[in-house]
C-alpha cells in the first residue's frame, strides 16, 4: 500500500509504534521498523546520551527508518533534540507541548516532524508551522492523556488540516485500524499493543498484566494535577486515588509516583510500579514478534493490505 | 482599543464573562489551559493580522495586549 504516510517516511505499512517511556527502546523500535511499520524510541525524561545509545542500537538492528519521540516537558529535551539532530533519525514525534520553535532545525537536518496533537487548534498551528503530519491522539491512549477521545478528535483534526493525520488511542486490532481510517486517518499509532512483543524490554509481569487485563482494569490517576495518566489499576493507583480523595498535596502525589516507571518496566514490581497502558488493554491478548503482531493487526484490514 | 478586542475574543471563544477579564487577569486564574491558549493565539492572530512568535510566554492579559501593540507598531 502506498499512501501519504508511507511515502513521507519510506515505510511499508502506515503503522507507528507509539513511544512509551522506558518501554520503547532501540530494540523495540528497530523490530517494528524491520516489520514494515515505524518504530519510535521514547525520549521520555531520559538524558541525551541515553537516547543516543538507543538510536545507535536501533541503527545496528535495522537500516529502515525509525523515529524518536521528544517529550517537551522533559528537563533534558534540549539535549535530546541535539542528539536527534546529530544522529539524523528519520523522524521525530513530539508530545506534551508545542514543538513549533524546533521544526525548522529538524527540517534542516532532513528530519520529518510529526507532533502529537490533542486539539484542532494545535493541529492547525502545527500545519502552519510546517509539520509533516500530525498524530491525533485521543484519551484512550496510555500514559499522559488529553481531553478528547479518539472518536471525537480524529475526524475533526482530519477535517481541519490537509497534511496527513495519524490516529492514536484505543487501537489494538484491524477494526480499530479501519475505524481510524474511516474517521480520516492515513496512519495509526499503537502503543499498548506492542508491550507484549517478544522484542519489548518490559518486564514479564508488565506484559502479563496487559495480556490479562479486562476492559475495566485501566484507570486514570492524577486528574487534579493537570497531568492525568492512564494506567493499569494496582496498589499504587489505589494509593494515589486515596491520596487524591483525602486532599493530598501535589508533592505527596509526585513522591508516590517517583521512580514508578522504572519499578514497573524494569523490575516488574506489581505494587509500586506504574503500569501505563491504554484503555484498550482488554483487547490486547497476543504475544509474538513485532512482525507477527503487525501481520495479525493488518491481515483483515479493509484499508491496509498486508503482504 | 486592543484590550477591548482581546476581551471580546476571550468572551466569545471561551465563554468568559466580560467582568471576569481585566488587564491583570492571568490565564491560569481564568481557567485557560495550554490548549485553550493555542486556540486563543490563533484567533488573536486572525483578529489583529499578526503572527505571535512561539517563544512568547504569555501569562496575563496584559502580556497579550502589550505583545499585540508592539507587533502592530513593528
């Protein structure tokens, strides 16, 4: 299939693996890109040199294009941007803010820029500033989420801009892919779907938690902080909820959450870890290599033909 | 007058009451988050036929009014 997203990035299938802090490293990104999609290394809050190592690891494993996500609230974003410019990855996606002032520098380095947008206004603004495409991510997504659902956001962003739109949030099978395309997407981004992948570094406990999750096991913590996070329910989320109800302070809340991604992704600590996940976890039941996962995702799609 | 026009945009776009908006109001107090601000900036750019730079840190109505008046003079 040759659509605008495939042409823009030189990829076979318009399927992005969403950036997940700590989870999507060079190995996972390379595996997704090798399988014909676009793997994305999560910048998260990591330091520049850590991201450089992941980029170099991915380059060893694949010659296909892959991306890096830059989290604009990261204290290390300037370093990460510098590393990305030096390493000249194929594309960057950005989250948690407005990447406007960096777009020109990325383009000068030949790097495509695809911001994640949670509203129509930001999508329009990104188009005007020269973004190559936008990712309309609804609040079904895992991790930090916006206000609107994919069903609501995606068609409105698609109508508002003429650059290609990638739909994200709540997709984990061919029906989700096709629904996104029906709503105007020319590509899709999935995160949670790739957590159980063989090439994914996430702890076995994390993978099993996703695979065994039911429809209502996903919850949102920290709405009162202004930065709500979608995660799988566990002891930590119950503690956070209790703290919120008892009127705990922002500092107490942050103290509980500190280091919780390391505890989930690396240590698999079911009590203290923050197991970020999209709402669709209940539909994620498949293990396998990234290549097998992409095949399973696209085989019955009406919009994308898997070859 | 720039302030009056800015106020009119805010009232229309964000359904704020006219009496809530003064030069000193800051966006956080008005319940305007970063996404609202993006929308607001786009409307102001249209309204005043200017481009508001990405690097601008607009926190209060006063910041906006001052930015617009300097942009109009330039």
